[in-house]
C-alpha cells in the first residue's frame, strides 16, 4: 500500500523552501542552545558569588553610614562620642565603626608593609576597627580575642590577623601572643579572624590585618548600626542625630548591608540578567519559529495526512510523525549548540566564578530546557495534523 501511495504523497512533500526554513530553525535553535548554556553558567556563577561570606554575617540587619571627619582634633574620642549618640537612637541595637566596609572596592584599600624573620618584605590590605566591630558585624574570631577599650594609644600596640596570615607566617604556633613587625613597629597579635574577600568578591584568599581604631584612628569612617527593625527605616532618624552630634562629620552614603553586598556583585548580576533575558527571548523566538515551520509543513502535507488516515492511519500516529520530525531538528540543534558553547568557553571563563565553562550539569539542564520548550512548540502542529479530516483534505485537493 505504501507503493500505491507514492504518487499521492509526492504532491504533499515539503518544498525546497520548507527545507531551507527547517535548516534555518535548526541553526537558530543551536544558537539558542549555546546562549542558554552561557546564561546557565553565569547564573550558576552568580549563585556561587552570593554564597561567599565576606568576613562578616551577610544576614545581619545593619545600616552602613559612610563619611569622613572634615576637621582635625582627637579623632578617636570624637568618634567614640558620636557613637554614643547613635547608640541612643530608638531602635538601635549596637554600633560599631571601621575605616571601611569589606567589599567597598579598591578606593579605600590601603596597605601596610610586614617584616617577618627570614621572609621578604610584603604588603597587605588592612582595616581599622572598633572593639564592637566583630560582635556587631558577625565577623568570626577563630582564636584569641577581639580588641578591647583598653587597647588605647598608651597600651601595647596590637593587631588582629586573618586565618590566611596565620597559616602563612605563624603556622604551627599559637597566633595570639606572637609579635609581628608592621611598618617598622612591633605589634602583638591578639586574635585571628575568619578569611574573607576585602576588595572584590573574586579575589583569592590573602593575608589581612585589623588594627585597633583607638591606636590608629582614620578620618574616613563607616558606621555599622545594628537595628531591631528594618534598617531602611532607621536612616531618617539617624542623620539628624549625626549632624547634631558633630557637624565636622560629613555623611556621604547610607545603605543597608544587603544593599552593600548586592552592589558588590552588581557586575555579575548585570551580566547574568542580560544573558538570561537574551536567552529567554531567543528561546521564545526559536519556539515560535519551530511552531511556524512545523505548521507550514503540516499545511503542505494536508493531502498526505488525509490519504494516510483514509487507509487506516490513526491520529496518534500522524501526531507522532510530526513530533518525530521536530525531535530530529532538536537532536541536530542541541549538539551544535553545545559545540558553540564549547567554542566560547575561553571568553566565558573570565566571567565565571566557582563553575567550569564545561560544567556538565549546567549544560545538560540548559539543553533540557531548550528541548522541552521546542517539544512544546511542536505539540500544536502535531495536534493539528492529528485532527486532519480525510474527506475534507481530499475534496480540497
């Protein structure tokens, strides 16, 4: 019966134009697959960046107020006095201060020279913090103690180091109580703090130092204000108190800790958002194209489907035939898309963190998403083929 149908089927075959359209859709789906893979990798990288702990508790309800002292005088006592006024504001749970907040970029990342026995001179980033800094921000002290109010200008010069510093220079020894020479002055280590990025999220773990604010005050100040309520609502009550407390303090920027951390990863967030948006739009366009091409092919084959149904083909069989042809396009497009993603791996690698450009799980999930959307796009033409009326098709012919 198949041989007897050949003359009838010949007139229903897709034209050369439909073949070109099918090839174009395959190319489009391959590009979409490559874009979906890239978007998936960027989103996975963003998730890895969001999980980084920046040497503080990212879930703390904190308001950050950055500014500077415009006048001279005793900066240590003036800062302590203003901190007491801030602490008295209703809703404030605690106040700490430092020269800068972690992940503030390279603008305030000053360095000091460290001289260790039998080691070349090296330079590291540092911060000056108040005794309350670690309890307010949630920075974990791994050993030793935090700074105390007694660590003032007349007391023994002290320093706190991060775990990376202790591993590199104090391995095998209890860090607390050791002496290190910093910028020509001997300082005693009193505590070891957890590691965390200081300038940018992507930076490798490196030694970092903390100095007592009372022993090394700075004109630049970032307040960390813990709140019992939403920190956004605290800003309006805080600024008048700061202005009235000391007019020499100039407030530059106010933001919550959550906003601060979001700003720290805004470049990665923008790249992932743009890539995901473009991939989504392209996926929808490819789905629309696949639907259009399949509908065109079904319309061209109306006579063929009518003859097939007239000789006993079931609607399910016609639908499965259309779906198999769509699946063939998908099976060709997906490997081509993976090949495009592989070809772009070197350019993409610079944008990724914590995930390989050839991560199989991400690539398979992206490919599965393209395949599912494409299959859904072919479902409507397949159902249309299954509803073909053989008598109407033959009469139209």
